[in-house]
C-alpha cells in the first residue's frame, strides 16, 4: 500500500481520472466502487481511493486561494489597471488553461501551414525549458537548451518562418517587428495567460477526454485559471 501511494500520482492516466472526477469529493464508498469499476480500476483498494480524495480535499482551499488571485489579476487587466500593448499586425494566440500539453505546438504548426503562403509569419514563444535568458532568434541548427524544445521543432519544420523566444512577449514582438518590417502575422505560443499583449484572436485548447470544466484549480487540479 505504501509503494502504491508513493507511485499513485506518477501514473498520469490514473491522476487524470481523479482530476476528471473532481465531484468524487461527494461520493460515498459504494458510489466510488461503482465508478472505479466502470473506469476499469476494479482491482484498486477502496481505502486507497479514499485517501486520494482526502488529499484533494486538503488541497482544495489552496486551489480557491489561487483561483482568487488569478481572478483579481484578470480583472485588473479588464478594468485597465494593468496595461496591454496593442500592435498593428494581427496577433493570434494559442493557449490552454491547464498545466501540461494540449497540442499547442501542433496547432501552431497547423496555422503556419495554413497561412505561410499568404502571410509573413513570426512565431514568438517563451522558450520553456531553455537555459538562456532574454530575447533570441531560433535557428534550425540551434540547441534545445538555448531556445526550448518546441520553438526548435517549429524552426526545423519551417525554416523559412521567423521563430523567436523571450520571457517578455511585448519586447520580443517589438524587436521582431522592428527588425522584420514585412512580418504581418504573429503567432503566440502558450500565451493565453500572458495578457500584457493584446491579441486579435485567442484560441483556447482543451483535452477532449478531460475538458477544463471538469477540472480544478492547482494544486487540487491542473487548471492555471
């Protein structure tokens, strides 16, 4: 049982099942057994299931606090206390609400394929996981440690497209437009929470098997807002 508890949250499918079933907080043990059996987890000890739900109950107040903080931040943008920078070129943002991947990079690549014949495109990303700081253009012979995995993947597939990374998306876009006057479409990777840039269009992705309205805020769930 101890080994099972230690490895429980390392199993992504199992954890996703519990996040998806957030309303299990209100189930009794019999109902839990029925749900678990239907989900294909009939061999799991019901006491272990109850312990997981107990952990999520403890985390739920922290999720409420985090949710309040993000709500206040968004309202500060909505009310104009936090300023957004608007650009003359269209800004298309691909993002999500949850921690982890929901197919943002494949969708960036889809829009590149769709518009590269009619637009001069630049992709701007934070460059998650890189060991460098500041603004940087991505080259096809670069290393992921310098620019991040996803920006490098995009550049290798579409060498003719401008790909840049930078923690400050506003400054990154300003530099791209200043140095590349023919750019007329910006694709922002994983930028739904980065509201300092005013977007022309937000595309929000969610997992089909685990839509965001069945999830909880971190740390009780995987939602960033």
